C-alpha cells in the first residue's frame, strides 16, 4: 500500500523547515525524500521520479529558478515553490519559469496540503482529459461550450468563455497576467493588463455569487489569478 502513496521530493536547506515538512507530509501518508542542495535535488528528481517537488529558491549552490528551468527540459513534475522571497516579481518569475504554485514562508500546513492535493490531482491529465468541469455550483461542459451556476445557464461572450476555459485547463494553478493575456488575446497583447481586469470583472459578475468576494476565481495580488477546483461551503 505504501508504494502507491505519492512521493514528494523536498529541495530545501533549512533544517527547521525540513523537520516541519517531514512530519507534516509523512503524517498525511506521503512518501518523503529530501535534498539540501540544488544539484542533489536534480539528481533525485531524475532517479526517484517524485510525484511532486517542493522547492526553495534560496539554495546554497544554485538558484531555484535555474532548477525549475533545468527540470522543465525533461520533466513536467509539479513544482510548488516554498520561499521567503515574497515579492510579486519573484512569484511572477518563478511561475513563468514553469513552477505550478508558490507559497511564501511562513505558511500553514493546511494551505500547503491543499495546494499539494490540487497539484497531484492534475498529474497526468491533459487539457482535454475531461469534457466537464465542476467546482461548487459552477459547472462547465467544455464539449458543448455551456456554463451553469447555481443551476442557471450563463451566457458568456467568446472572450469571457476563452478566459474561463484557460483557467479551467490549469485549475488550481496560479496563472500570471502575462500568461492569460498571451493565451486569450495573443502574444502581441501581453502588456495590456487593463484588458484582463475588465473581462475578469465581467466574468466574475456572471459566475460568482458575490463578485466582490469571489469563490471560484481568486486573485493572487500582483501576480495573476487561480481558479479553485475544490470549493468549501464557506466559499
């Protein structure tokens, strides 16, 4: 049974963080592997084939961004950044380099485990893995191009629908402003953030029960947006 549990590789050099992660992850049933340097982390990523990597950016021998770029040359394993670097520019750079998510230290174990569950759920799924998407009362039939919220069908404009389906294809993952602009409007519009703000506001008005307190499309301040694919009753 143990062999079927997801394996998580932690690339982190701070001993207290490693102890915290080892205790938290093993208690949840995950298999745990650890590296204190970037080079050792890359070696273990190639030999152990982990299901997910937790990566610190500030390692003693190399920058975590270089690790992501090297990994993405041969692997699509989910990578969640755990870093003391909390600046928006650091988050955007890491996500654009290929990270799946970003947590700023200190973080709570519940949030970490929720992000891990989301990342693991999408391992091996392609963009067309399922023609239907549901989160809470939001339902989307991708094949029929139809959207419902609270049982009522919602009519979206072509751009609103493209924006929503782009978020759905990476549900649970933070998508940067630049990525969304490129995917929805094309590579020549990556600096037109006002397009994104306007259409995100109209999309939220149509699908969110309370647009000012969104349940589904969450803002990652200064970075981008994330579509929740598990929604609690509290929202």
